[in-house]
């Protein structure tokens, strides 16, 4: 199993494409799970905060070998992108001042603008399904551009989603109890007490590690808590985590660890590595604390939602149909669209040095709309910048 998920993590790009590749390998090739079981794992991953492909892999590991399977699948899947991002981060912070590097990242900046714009377009339809969702998104956008506290805006959006659900949810949505036998087998129930103890132990060890990390660097406790918070709030996939990252590591007056330009460059590097885009956390961690910071930030950006997955997995069938959960997530997703709009404006302000940057970003966006792999778009924009921009 470890070899299989390592190979997927080393070769898969783009969230939906990664999920499709996981399905092809796990369902069609290895035949470890059925189509129905894979669909349930994907639905569970979409319900939790964090990157969908990562959580799908983690839940498939849970199906196959319980909590140990989750750990193995998660580490194996993330390892290739972590190692590559670690190498790229080290190279970036050593050579970023060279003219050729500056020119290359100018093209990458234009590509990032296009990628964020495309992510907004692709997420808007599933995230904003009615005028109530549009109203929540509009209100959140006003708040973000006015400089409101991110957590307060997200909490208000979740509450608004719940209130909208209470007022407008039709009675038929609550009808019919779900069949919960698929994920609540007798074996899972018998082993849940042990799982709860182990998971609680890991969570407590994680909290202790967060507190003790200050002995390594005074910046590490804040770094770890920031990454954990981002992970637990990132409903909707990797790009919602990116929006949260921008607010917490660039705009945060308490710890603005990266400049806007460095964040754009780190996000661009995250696009050319396989696996999840939130591997950008490795870049941020390296900037804050070198190798130790990169490892620490990466663990903190993936561990919390994985622990949540192991705890909730046996009860998924009941939790997924809770009206309050669905409504709160709907409100959060609408707010994340607003947050991405704010990030797009901030990124464009830095990336658009001249008119040709706008042209390159528009061209990259048009190519992305044609469903060209994002890696080729990023590499193409870099090549154009190296060849034609001054």
C-alpha cells in the first residue's frame, strides 16, 4: 500500500485528476475497494476540512488497515511532494536574487494569477448554489476587503449558513434516515474505543510538541498553530487553504513571515510539484525555520484533519446527513469564494508589473479553461517570461 500511494503522490497533478488516478489504481487496478466504497471515501473527504485528494487517500487507508493504514497512506502520498518542495525551497532562497530567477518567477506570478482565477471559477458553482449563498459571499467579500478578522468572518459565514438552512431548508431534505451499515461495521465499532484512545494520545502528543517546539525556535509554536488552524478551517479543498495561508502568513501583523512576492513564488512552486497544492506549507516552514521548520509546518498542515478523519470515520453515515453540518459548510464555502477574490486582487497587484504580465496571465487563464494540465501552463508561462520579458 505504501508503494502504491507513494507512486500516486509522485505522479499526480491537479486535485480532480489526482482523485481520478487514485480511483483508477485502487478500484480498477488493485481492486482493494469497490466503486461504492470509493465513492463513500470521496464523499467523506469532501465533508472534512483539508485537501480532498489527501483525505481520500487517508480514508482509503483507514478502510484497508484502520488508523495504521491512514498513517501509511498519508505519509506515502505526501512524501514525494514534500521532498521536491523542500529541494525547491532551498534552491529558491539561495538563488532568488539572480536575474534569471527573477525573470522566471515573473512568468510564474502571471500563471498564479490565472490559476487562482480559474480556481474561483471552478469552485463558485458548487459553493454558491442560490441567492442566499451569493449574499453570504458578498458580505464576506466586503468584510475581507475592509480588513476584518478572518476567523470572525468565517464564523459569521458558518452561522449565516446554519440560519439559512433553518429558514429555507425544505422538509424533504430531512426525510429518510441514511443507511449507515457501510461504514459502521461491527468490527469498526468494537475497535473504536482503542482508536479513540490512540487518536487522543496522538492529539495530546501533537499539542505537547506544539508547545515544546518553542525550545527549537520561538517562532515554531505560532507556525504550528497557524498551520493546524488553516488545516481545520480549509473546507472545500486546497485552494481554500491557500487563501487562509495568505491571510495568516502575509497579512497577519503578528507574524508576516512572507512577503506577497515570496508567497506567490511559493504557490507557483507548489503548482509544479506533484500532489496537494497545500504543500506550499513546506515552503513557508522553510522560510521560517529551515529544514526543521519545513518538516514541522508540513506535519501541522496535514495531521489535524487526519486525526479528525480517524475519529469520525466509523460514524460518517450519521454525521454527513446532519443538517447543521451541511448548512455550516455551505456558509463557509461561500466565504472562501470571497476570500479567494481578495487573494486574487492581492496577487494580481504584485504580479502585474507591466501590461505584458496582464496579457500573459490572460493567456494562461484561457489555456487553463481548455483543461490543459496546470504544470504545462506554469512551465509555459515561465518559458515565455524567460524568452520575452525584460
